[in-house]
C-alpha cells in the first residue's frame, strides 16, 4: 500500500447532543461518506449498526440522567478501511459496572478491531472496519 492509499480519502467529525434523536444525523453522515463506493451493501449495514450501537451506548450510559452531554464522532475513510471513533465526556467505564453488554459484543463481532479507552473524562471507542469483506 502506498502513502497515497494510506491517506484519508474522506471523513467527518460531528459533535452531537447525547440524546437518542441525534443518532439519525450520525447515520446520515455515514451514508453520505460511504455512498458511491464499491462497498458491499451488507458491509455498509454492518458499519451502520456498529457505529449506531457505539453512539447509543454513549448516549445512554455516559451521562447521569438529566445531565446534558456531548458525543464526538469522527470517521476516516481510506480505500480499504473505515475507522470510526466515538467519544463521550461523561463518567467513563470506571464509574460503570465492568461487564460488557450485548451492544459491545455486537460491535466486536462487526468490526475488525475495537479499542476502548478510558478517556479523562469519558470513554473513547475506536472501531476499524475492512470495507471489501
């Protein structure tokens, strides 16, 4: 792979309110980013599902009920991969039970790699997807 291939072809960064209605905007950005590329439709659906689940986890679990918060979503697309990071600025995993839920298991199944970092403050989830599979 050349340096040109490794460079990001496209991407986006979006800060959303930590409310369920914000998830549609993330899905629209993903659709815009992936449109017109030679990606199998099933793979696009896998990406949408995993990213939506990561965002939903941040919306539901990052902030105490009633507290306003932000979730940052960034995506970088190359010819072969898509890397999406979802970061909240909430209480982080340290304040939550240490069990991995169904959503995280789903994300780990759909993405080639998943890194979870206890950010300070918050949590960052970085997912890498191979797009040709």
